[in-house]
């Protein structure tokens, strides 16, 4: 199975004096760097943020609010956008009104990982052979931190195989296996394609309801089983080779907790 990449970038921006002490690194985890026509490829990432500046950074506590208020995929080249500016003017008011109920301060030197789900970028771009963009974080007052340029490839898959049709009160969706070169991915397909997880190149994939619990399904990749939550496109359980999202988040969270503990220990020693 093709190697997946973690892109570690320094977030930079032209800042007013208010942000003179603001700096950060962001680890953007793209679990694959290609997509097919109709794919919501912006659902295929996770990230960690480390505060490398001298001032705390204000971040949304809940990943849903982080996605809506602060996280963006911005196509390159960046173009002035009146609607985008107005959206973030609204965000400024939300930030001021939300206060500590919605935001927390990431201390200097510490890292934060958003757990429990993949991050979803609302923004999309026209499908093409190469799509260039940045992953950007908005800190308010018109100030953006942009990653280094990133590239996502638009491809024609080698094959698409129907696996199962899931039907409930929310309608019908297909599970399909898409193969491109030496990778095979499971997708949910309705009006668009949503990536779920990598699967083996040769095993038969089977799907069955999981213990009658509504929108939970057991997916078999050969003799390996996974628990899939329909509607979220995530695995609740599964071996690491399939549950790549959960594996990366778990391991990165453990590393962040250890690093943060060391940062706090050193700060405590300096204050003694």
C-alpha cells in the first residue's frame, strides 16, 4: 500500500503588531494525495498545531467550530474575496461573543491535536489534474496563518467496485471500492464520494449491520473486521492498516501529551 505523508509546515503571515508574538507549526496529515472526480477530498486530513511564538494562540475547543471559524483550504493563488472577508468579519464577532465558552488559549510551546474525527474543510475547488492550495488558520482581525503550498492530484481511477447499498430514513448510499495504482480505498457514494479508509488490494469486502445499532455496520476486509459509522465516514474500530485516521490521531495525541508535559515541567523549573 502506498506510503502516506505528513506535511510539516511553518505557518507564516503578514501581521499587525497585535500578532507580533504569534507563530506556529502545523502538521497536516493527508492520508492520500490523490482524488477522483466528485470526491470530497477535503475530508481526508487531520492536523496538529504547535505554538512556537511568544504569545498564546486562541483556538476553538470543538473541532466543528474550528472548521467553521478558523480552518480553511485556500486555492492558490489567493484572490481577494469580499464574501470570504465578510464571513470572517462575522467570525470576529462570534469570537468576541463566545469567549471562553468556545475557545481556549494554546500556551507557548504546547501542541494541540483535534481528536475524535477527521477535519472537514467547507471550501472546495474545481476538479483538475493538479490542485494547489494552502491549509490556513484564521486568528481574527483579518489575520491568517498559511501553510506552505500543497498539491492534490485529480486522477482517473483504475476501477470502481460496488460493495453494498446502505438504506435508512436518511436515504440510500453506496459503499464502493476505488482502486488507483497500488491503492484501494473504500468510499461512501451518493451525490459525491466520501473517503472512508484504505482497504487491501485483493480481499473481498463484506458489509453487515452491526448489532442492530442504527447506522453502525461491520465491514470485513478478508478476515479483518471494522466498525463503520455511517453518516460520519469514520471507523470506530479497526486494525491500524485500515483505521489510518484513528491511528495517526491516537499516536500524535500521545506524543503531544508527552511533549506538553515536558514543556510545563521546564516552565515550572524556570519559575522556581
